[in-house]
């Protein structure tokens, strides 16, 4: 997808064969399709332009949804596809210390489960059998909020293309490419020229709004000078990703090595989660997919590249260092291999007052560690859709909202970068840093919990169509317009976005400095395992007090929600005796978990600082 002209000019007089529409979306990948369909749901006419007919088939990277399936389930009509034809994952599982190991005996593991399967007597792997799902009043909203999938992108996009072709408000030019863009100034209409690669015919679209979803082509960002990565990168942290998709994957390949047995007697396999393995300056993702496939990738710091002359050699040299992959992955079952030289970039503008927007990879890419790409893109598409609808239907271009989207989305991108940057430095080898860093990350992610609940409910009840709003839906939408951003969460009590991000940066840097000092001076700390979930919000960090340095301490906390009858005797506590219903417990946990986890982090941070100071003092006295 290229543009011969993108310099803003006043629109000329319409050509005889010019078609008129309200929004033109450039690019029909998963984000372009969802953006077009979300606008159509609002009653807006859309022309969607992308030559998918002549595209080379690709399995595509970006297969993991994390608390972000609402748009896909409602607007994209993929609910049945996600439930029945995709790989429903149990959560995310982060590990350090597996290099060279034939069995899973890592130094540190951090698990966030969608459900609480380690603490209840329920044995079914189907989320529809879980007690929380059975009690949910709005099960579609519950699925949108908590049930995460790992999808085969080509299959999902084929379903979305079929939906787009059926939608009467979407004109899908699926064999055409944009060859020219003239953007009107000060409210003038935009003009896009396209060329059909099947018929050779050329056409023109005129519209008040243009949205660039062209992916890494970054059509508008490049030509209009919106690329901001070189302006904001004040360090040497750059990353590259090498990735492959493999077939012939069965459950038996992961038995028994990948299995985890917890002290209470429950058992699960790590491959049923989105699994991340950390090494020095890199991490590996393992994402099981339907149809016997698996996506495996390595993201590494460009200053510390793996061994190998080519990206392919680098990829397999990393996998060779992990015996747990033996018999699972190899050249013989590799379907596709891809390299992404730079996996960090960002635009300074996501939606412009001259009525154009950039969404998805056309705007930004961030480290895939927390699977935030599709979720953040869908969130931006929803915000931009609100702006466009107000402009086209109410004749009100909400410039305050435009500025808020640009400011908060940019800071969100920087916050996600902050979450992973220190982990690449080697501090991740320290189990205490592994715990504290992931605790702080989860504080940020959970901070939008209330907004995400209300967004999922709004999508479920309205289907993405504001004309179906009740008064309750309107309040939910307005709440999310303000707070559905990591840096603008209501948990921060009105603190400016850049201050929230800088506070997170300082905290991550502080715990990383102490961890690197311990590692450089051979100061050992106990290994850790910690599993949290919707109903297990706090790690039992106090168990580290007095633990031997060579111990591996289970910090998995108490389940505050599960009914007493579902708890094993050893998992019961005073909490299970409180005279509260399961629904009441769940609401309380969702309400206080962010603040409670942050408070616990601050206590642990202080304890870590005191302990590190004590170790330094002891060394000085020994001298």
C-alpha cells in the first residue's frame, strides 16, 4: 500500500466517477476490519480499501488476545468463533531460569490465570463450567472481559471479511490499493484514489474522515511527519523479533515435562497459557493455536543479539538452548518464519483535528510481552469512533476528546514500554525483581478494571451501536471516554498522564538497580512461584520473610471469591466464613484489588530497599 501524494491540499471539484462516503478505512487486516465494522454499527457509511485478494497467504504474528475480546465478539461477530474454534487460554505464565534445563525448575514463575483453577474442586477446562461464569448475569460481557483466546489470524480475518461484505454500510474494495491521498484542510473533504488490481480500474473516494489501518506501511504517519519514535527514545533500548509458526502440535508433546503440580494437588500444563520464557536480554513466547499449530517467537535487545549470522539462525540458536523444546519444534514442522527488525515505534498523533486517524500498527507497535497490540488498537478504534460519530451526527468535533486520546494513548504506549525495558537489562534474573516488577505491571493493567467492566457491558448491551443506549449505557460510555486508558485510570485520582508514567518508570528503575547490585555481588534471594487470578488478587509476599536463600517459595495468595464448598480444606480461611454472597465478594475484589496490590507493592519495595541496604552495610563491615 503506497501513496503517490499525501500532502494536504484543498479538495478539487468532484470527478464524475467519484463516490461519496463518510469514512474511508485504508487497510483490511484485523484492526482495519474491526474499525470499519464498528463504524458501520454506528450507522456510518464506510469504504474499506485493501487488496486482500492478491495478498500472499501468511499466518501472521499477533495471535493473542488479553482482556480485549469485546470488539471482536460484538462488533466483529466472532463470539462463536472465539469460543469454539480458537484456543481458549488459561491466562499468562512468565518464567525465568529455563535455559539449558530439561525440566521446569525455574528460578521464578509468575502466573495470572483467567480463572482460579488451582483452588477449586472443579476439573473442567471449559470456561463455561466455571462457577463465576455460571453466576454471571451478562455472559457475553463476562466472556469479553475474562475469556481470552489465541487465534489463527488468517481464519479470524476471513470471518471478518465475510461480515464486512454482508454489511450494507460497508463498501469493501478487496482487490484495490490506495494510490493517492489528498487531505483537505480545515474541514475540507479528503480525496483518495485507488486502483483495482484485478480489473485495472481506477476510482476516487471523497469523504470527511480517513483512517489509516495500513499496518507497518504507516502510510499517513510517514508522509505527514507523525513518526515520533526518534523523538521520544532517549535511551539505547531497541528490540527485534524473530518468529515462526509450527504445525503438528499435540497435547502429548508437552507431557509430562510442561506440567505443573501445585502443593494442593491440582495440576495444569504451562502450554495451556500464553507462556513466556525469559533469558538474558531476550524472551520467548509460546502460543498454542487451534488446528495443531503453535506460534513461537523471540524478542531480543538489539545491543545483545543471539548467536547467528541470519535472523533464522538467531531464532533456532535460542530455541536450541532450551531442551524443553526438543521433539516439539524444528525445521521440519516450521510453516512460516518472519523477522521484524524494529518492534518499537509510535506516532505523535492518533486522531487529528483535520479529521484523519491512525490505528493499529500504522500508528504504533510495542513489545508483545503483555499482548497489548490488538487490545490497545481496539480501544483506540472505539475512542476514535466516538469522536467521528459526534462530528458526523451532532456536528460537534470534540477537540478536548481528540487531545485526550492523543495524550493518553501516547503515554499508555510509553508505560507499556516501561514495563518491559528493565527486564531486558538482566535484572529479571533476580527472583525478587521478577516478583516486584510483575506486581507493578499488574497494578497498571488492573487499574483500568472498572473501565473495562463498563466497556464490556456497554459493548454487550448495545452491540457497539450507541443508538441502542439506555441511560445506564450512556453513563458507562462517558465514564470510559474519560478513563479507558492506563495513564488516565480513575485509580490515579486525576494525576496527569505523564506523571503517572514517570512514577512507574522511577519505581521500575529503582527495583532494577537493587536487583542488578545483588546479581553483581552474588547476593542470592529465594526463588518464587506466584499465581494470581480474578479472585486471587494479592500474593502472599510475607512468606518470603526468613525464607532460606536456596528455597523456592510459593506466594500464591488466598482466593477471596470461591464459595466455601468449592475450596479444599487447606484453602479455606476466615474470608470464606464471611456472610457475603459470591457476587458480593467478587465486586469487592474488583473494587479494591488495584489499590490493595499497589499498597502491598510499596510495602515490599520498602522491605526490599531495607534488605539491600542491610546487605551493603554487611559487606562494608566485612571489609
